[in-house]
C-alpha cells in the first residue's frame, strides 16, 4: 500500500472506532462521567473539607488531577480491549487480516481509537470538575504530553490483553485485579509522602503513580516524583508495548491459524 | 500468461499435529472459473486460508498473479477478494457500513468506497437493506453481503468458500448468474462447494482434494468423460406393467410410469430409444438419476481412500 492508501486505511479504522464508542455512549461515555461526579461529591465536597489541606491544596483540588487521569487510563484501556476482542469474537478481524493493511496501521488505528475515547472521557470529567473547583494549569505542555502518553500506553496494554483473551472473562481480569488496585494505590487520593518510608518505596514501583503525579504537576505544580524520570519511563513502556503488540500481530497469535 | 494462482508443494501442519496439506501443487489460470472440491476435512478451507493469509503455511510457495506471498503479501492481497464459509462481519454494523469500511481497508477513498458499496449492494439486491444491522438479515442475504464486501475493491481473483451453503434454490441460481457475469467480465473465480451440480454448471476446471492431496485436477469436461456409466430415469406416457425390453441395457421399474436404465460409456442412447420405440414405449421425459460430477466425485474419493496416496498430474485443462 502506498502512503495515501495507508492513511485511508488508518482513518477508516479510526473513524470506525470513534463511531463505535459514540454510538454506544450510554455504555462508554456516560458511566465514567457519573462515577467521577460521585467521587467529586463524596471525596471532594462531603469528606474533603474534613480532611483539610493536602500538599498545600484543598482536597478537591488535590484529587481532581488523579480522578481525571484514572478515567483516561480505564477508558483508553477498556475501549481497545473490548473493541478488538469483539472483532476477534465475531471473526470480523478477518476483514482486516485479508486486506493489505500493514499490521502497524491496524495497531495504530485501534490504539488511537482508544486514545480518543480516553481523552474524550478525560475532557468530560475535566469539564464536570469545574462545577466543584477552579482548575488551574501550571505547565500546559507537561499536562498535554503526559495525558496523551498515558492514554497511548494503556490503549496498547488493552490491545495486548485483547490478543491473548479467549473469553469475555479474560478481558475483565486485568482491569479488575491489576489496573484498579494500581490506580487506587497510585496516588490518586493521597500523597505518598503521607506513607511510612517502606510503603513509599513500594509505591514507587507502581508505574501509575508516576503518571498521576506528573499530571498533577502539570495542573497544580506539585509532585512526589521526578517528572523527567516519569516521562522517560512512560515513553519506554510505550515503545516496548508497541513493539510487543506488533510482534503479536506479525506472528498472528490467536488471530491466524 | 502468469497464472492467477500458483501453489507449489504446499504443506500445513496445525499445532495439534494434524496434517491438513501434504504438499499440493495447483495452478489456476487467469479468467478461469475453478472448482476446488473435496469431502469435509480434505483441506479446501486450509488451502483458501493460506491464500488469503488467515492460515500460516508450514512450507511451500504461493503466488498470486506472479506475486510471491512471502515476498509481498500486501501487494498479493490487493488482487484477492474472499468470501469465507462462516459469517465474519460485525453483527451490529449496518450493511452499507460493512461494505464501505472494507473498501477503506483496501485504500479506496471514501467517495469511491461508497460508490462501489452502492453498486454491489444493488447488484446483489441488498440496497434496500443498506441501513439495517447485519444481524437482521436472512442467511441468504448474509451470504450475498459477504460477496458484495469481497467485491468492493474489484479484485482480479475472487475466492468463494461454500458461497451457497444454506441458500434456497432461487437465490442460489441468481447467485450463479451473478458469478457468471463477474467471471465473464474477467474476474478469476475459485469456488469450493458441496453442491456438485453447482461446480458442474459453473466451473470450467476442477480439482478434487482429499486428505491433503490433490487427487484430480483437470477440466470439468474431461472429468465427466471419465464417467463410465450413467443412470437415467425415463418417464413414460402409458402405464407399465413391467420393465420394457431393452436389448443390452440394464434397468429396473420404479413405478408404473417410470423406470431407470444404466447406459455404459460405449452404448448409444439412440439405440436405447430405438429399442423402446420398437416395443411401443413412448418416453415423455428423461433425467440423470444423480448429478454426473457427484458420481465421479464419490468414486474418486472412495478409490483414493482405498488406494495408496498418489498425486495425479494435471491433464486436459482448458
């Protein structure tokens, strides 16, 4: 395929993905908005004032960046895992496999589709947060870069999960037993400086901590970790997962006989 | 002329250890209407899967219009349209979107993909269903949808794996007519089917595959010439009390208005009718008891199952 045909194929996959999650917005866009509003009400407005300041900010100001990031992570992941597994399950993935679309275009199409949903939900959550607090942005490039890279990283992870999954149970195991605990323990609701030294060390092994803190740094200008190191790590993970995903597609793992 | 499809020494061993293909050789010429026949599990779908990249071959060479799939599969795939045996489209997508999207996967601009989707949905009488989710279509409509989808990029080679399975006779015949038109316009067609009447009426050349080997590869006409004996059913005007006398022919009475008769390859049907006329029997209609290709197919597969495996060379192809 020449570059123009590859662009058409990429935009076809991307538009199909965007149409999919906007067509079923009651399942994809509304639930995270409702969930996050409940977090804002309970942790921000009801419990927040009793907690007091956290790292110099009101509790609602402190948790908003973490909650935005949490919705970006879960939605970019779940979009790709459910969509790509769905195409495998219905065998409509064969439409792509028999076509001349290069594997990296297939991967990019699904990943950017997941990124679009993650960012769209992130935007909805950000707009909703304005009803509860004033939002400031201290470092715009850092904010934009980390939210985009995080969405890419989890969309790639969702793709890998979908390739290996054999049943619908398999696409909920990782989000339930890995993603959610890591997110909740990744500094969304607290600063790791509150933890004993040992648990601070353990927390630093959690990659989501770096993404949440870098995003919080972009918005509020505060962080528990080194931002440059966080970017290096996220970019490194993105590259590694992209290469691994391409390897799986080239080998045809669980896609071709 | 470069063959539309060339297969050399193709082997496929699945992870389970099952040997699906044991080194097949096959050429399909450009413009041909070619039947790939075989019993269930013979290797037809595996062969098609390898050609269109859904199955990874173990060894061997496959070329599409001279392009080796190992060297440039992307280029080779541009020339192939495939209609699989199982429905493999998104059940929630609309009919029009399924066809248009496939055009996008082949690099067609949005406008061209929409034009082609309209063209083929109209030709396959699905245009009035274009805004319906595909899951609401009947079985026959779903088959036609897969044909429209496979044609959207106007491939030079169309591969159909059991395209008329489960389709009623009226739709089947209209699909045959459509496929004849597509073939007449220059598209090479490879067809697998269990309806041997379909292969006999559509295909100029035929290969029979059994247990992973090609056991016959020739023109449909020369294959039919191998038939040593045909059984006809004759219906008579007057009621018959017993089987009419037919010198040199074997037969048996079916009911009081019809009987069947075996005609050997060396025997003449004219002589049969002469004999019947002589005895005052007036025949009003005549038909084959079974499809001729079906008789050959059964005898070839049965003899192959009984005999040691030997590949039969291509001969008499048109």
